[in-house]
C-alpha cells in the first residue's frame, strides 16, 4: 500500500465488539527523519469530526434542551439564511443531514478563515441556495459550524470544552485534541504530506481550521478512535457506562437524506448512498456500513462501523486527498467477512494512473495566450480592499511594481495574464513564485467611471464569477472642505440639492430619497444606498465647484451649480 499509493504513512485499528483486535502503524510520520507511524501517532481526522459534533446535539436532545425539529435560526440568532422562507423552514435536523439546499461554499472558509465564529456564520445569509430545502443533498461545512455554535450557546461552554468533557475524557481518548498548536507540538504527531508529479511525496503546511472547528478540527490516533468506535458498536456505551443514548445511536445511523442514486457500478454488491446524522450510510457487499471520511491539508481519514457485525475500522493517513483510508478499510472488511477479496489497492493504483495521465494530457493542451495585451490601468489602480459578504475580503497591494494578495495564510503574486486578468501564484519560502497556472484567475472589472470596481473569480464550481466589490477607503473631510460642494444644482427642470447632515454630504433629487454619501477620490462621493452610483464634482483651480455629474450604470448626467 505504501509503495503503490505513494503514501508517507498510515495507521489502522480494528474493533470487534468491545475489543481492539488489531492496531498498527505503517510508514513514516516524518519522512525526512524516518520517524515511524505508531497506533498512537496523531493525525488530523478532518470531517470524521462531524459525528462528534452531531453527538453533542444528541446529548442536548436527551437533556430536553432542544429537538431536532427546532428551527435552526431560533436556536442560533446569529444564523440567517438567504431568504425568509429558508429561515422559517430549516430545522436542526436539516443542518445535521446536509439538506438545506446550500452547496459547499468551501473557499469561503479555506481562503478567508478566521477564529471568529460569529464572523464566519454571518456569511451564510449571503449564500444563494442551489436547491430548495430538502430537495437535494448538498454537503456544507457551515452547517456543522452552526451546530457547534448551538452547542456553545446552550451549554455555556466552547465546542472544544464540550468535546473534551463529553467524549475525550470519558472515553480515555487521552492523545486526542482540537488545537493545532497542541497537535504540532506533540512528540508523536504526523507531519502533513501531499503527492506531486504522480509519485513524489512532498511536505505541506498544517492548516489551522480553528474558526470552523466543529466541522473538522479533531486530531486523534487510531487507538483513541477505537474507543469512539466501541461506543457506536455497543449502542452508546463504553466500559458499561452510557456515553450516548441508544436512541440517538439508532437515529444517527439511520437514513435521513438520500445522497445519490447509489446504483451498483463496477462492484455489484456495493450500493446505496444515504446520509444519517454526521455519518454516511451504504451497503458494503451485504453488510450495512456506517462511515465518514475526512480530508484536511495533508491528511485523510475514514472511520467506519458495521452495526450488525459489531465491527469497527479506522484508518488515518498523512496524505492529502488520499484513497488509502477507503482502500485499507475495504481490504480489511473483505477478510473479516470471509468474502472473495477484491483488489482495491490495484483498482486505486490504476485509477490514480489514469487520472494522472488525463491531467498530463490536459496540461499538454496549453491555453492559447492572448499576446501583446497590457492592463488597462496603472498597477496602483488595482490595489485596494475587495469584499464579498458570502466569502470575505481580498486586499491587493503593490510591491516593487507587482501586485500581491493573501489567500488563506499564504502570500501570493498576481501574475498578469492578459488584459485585466491576473493569475495568483504561490510564493515559496525563498520568495520564488510558482510557475504553474492556477484555476483561480482574478478578473478585474471597471465601473461606469472607468475605475476598478470589482474582482471576478470562479469559486466552488460557480458558473458565473463570484464578484468581490471594492470597498472605498473611508476618508474624512473637514466641514470647511465639505462646504464647497453644498448648494443647488440645475439638471434640466429639476433642482438638485446638496447639503450637510453633520459631517455627511447628502444629495437630494426631487422625487427620490435623500442619499447619504461616503468620500471617494478626486472630488467623488459614493452613494451609500445605491451600488454603482456616485457623484463627481467639477472643481476649478480656484477650488470653486462649477458642476456635478451623476455617474450611474445607465449613464452620466450633469447638473450645473447655481450662482
């Protein structure tokens, strides 16, 4: 497996009833220093954390503090959805079973992460649904963040404290934690790796998921996770003590939403795909399987149990987006159930080779460059702060005649491609930019006034670019400076009035509301209430205003100042 899958290392534990019948480590947790993986080596388990978060709600349900049919926004006031209809429809169970109609929006937290959970959850209000509530299954990590925040609100303790007190301590999961620093500083922690060029194992950076913790920030070992599996195999008990209600165990391992058609394919006895509460459900060669994978930078995981067989299998690896956990799990299950073995390893190796060949074929078809084009503006005009409320903020800066920004925790160079399109390139520790083209082209767009107005980026499989609009820098002018703009202006038969409310310049057009403004550049003021609308005053050398122009999407309209 290590050789065929080009993986640095992995660990396995197998549970039968209340006994660990096998646990072992393979390969290295630190390739450079040849430090071996052991059954106690810590790995990030990613989304295999979701069953823990959902289980905390199962405990709150047992205590009568909530029901799964409660409205989500009622349990968490900070949570609001795209429409009032969604607010009134979506229940806690919908969050737990990924049936809100919201697609992943993963770039929102991967590229714009923060430790502030209140800040992250407010983005949900601006996330447009892909389907109606309960119409189609869409995996969404924000819904598990919301569940963790509900736990925090009703318990008065952090999600991290709840995980430790309700599960880690009573289950003797003494190696496990939810903190990136504790993980990194552990004496038996794995380093994260990925595979490049098909077979080259390369170390990558740890990813601090902190703010989105309830969706996937647990770090654990296979020995610790074996104790977690004992709870699920036994119907909620560990060493004869109840950890979770048996009623919750049954509900979580039962179908709550159809994920996919789940028809048999190459393997005729592997089929159906449903979602429970923090678990995925399927039929594996005549055996009911409950499992959940996990992927976070440099790590992959799979935690599985077969309720009727009283068998549990956990596989953790330090390889990014790896097939190893599924392949190892299936290979073990075949032997435990005395089935005719399938060459899962060979199949995975073949699939990887085919994917690599297809990828190389794509790369051989180079993008047709648009030659002899230049940016439409001086580079300094592309700098500023750009915002999308469903994602976050992009700050573009100019350094040594080049544009830069920060994505996640990584500083990137914006390499000019053609016209106003730039390609974000990673920069290594030596300051050298990656030569590989990315899939996140930044397309800068200008407004009616010719100024850079937004950046369009294709994110999360969107058909249209996601727009990050420029946020004008808040400038403050003195009352004396503002007074020169005040007065009446003639626009056809109408008289436009410009006056002050405190330190705010207000524009009034007959028949319309009063428009408060913010200060822009070069005698320009942006209308707060109308996106894409501004007014620019014509100021002479004597600093006297002669006219103003309304700059709006349907044209530019001039009004002359009255004497």
